[in-house]
């Protein structure tokens, strides 16, 4: 399941265009492909070539109810949106990452990364709100192209979670 174990890496900011939505954990498998199709179609209509692999940004995580997500395409520089599709930026900073294989392993892989970070005493760039846990930048990048590998059990995905700027040991 884990292809590349957890590590910390510095990342620069990344501009993107995306469609924001809310979905329960069970709805994600239907919502994500639909929104990916929409954002790819929008980019094509506007002559925008993605600057990398698509990703899902998790703004608010609440496994018991709904999550606020954004289905995104990276771009080389800021792009104007049109209401349904909005521009955004993943902030620069230190990120804890890992790569896993198999779509069905996403929840478990996220738990592995979070547990590893907690064991390391890392502080996530996140906070609690009434609707769930809010992350400044938590996302999953689709590393495998479905047209090249149709079997979802073989798809590789990277999870990345931004660390707080001021490290706080959780001892």
C-alpha cells in the first residue's frame, strides 16, 4: 500500500484552478470524477494546459458528516476563474508527504501520514472549526493516469499536508 514512506519536503507555492464542493466520504468516489471532468473541460475551453497532475484539496475534514473539497488542476501562474471554476494557491512551506497505491487505501494512507507526523511531534497547519478540522493545505495528487493504467488498485497517489510555520512539539 505505501510506495514511498513519510518524509518532509519544502515546496513552493502552486497556483491552480479548481471547483469547490462538499461531499460525504461515501460520495467522494462519484463527486471527484465528475468535478475532474468539469475542470478539465473548462481548462480546455480556455486554452489552459495543466502544469502537472490533478489533485484534490481537502479544506475541511469531517468524516462523520461532509467534507469541503476542491478538485484542482495546477497552472503555471494565476488564472482568472468564472464563478464555478475559481483560482487558488497552495501555499509554500514544509509538507509531510507519502505515496500510496490503490484508491481504496486512501483513508488508511492518510491515517499513516497523520500518525507518523504525530509520532514525530509535528504540528499541522490546521485548526478545529464547528464544521470539522480545517487545513491550510492538505491535498492528494493523482500520480497515475487512468488512461495508462485502468486498474484503480494500481493507481499511485501522493498525500501532502502542510506543517505549521512555527514548529510546536506535541510532547
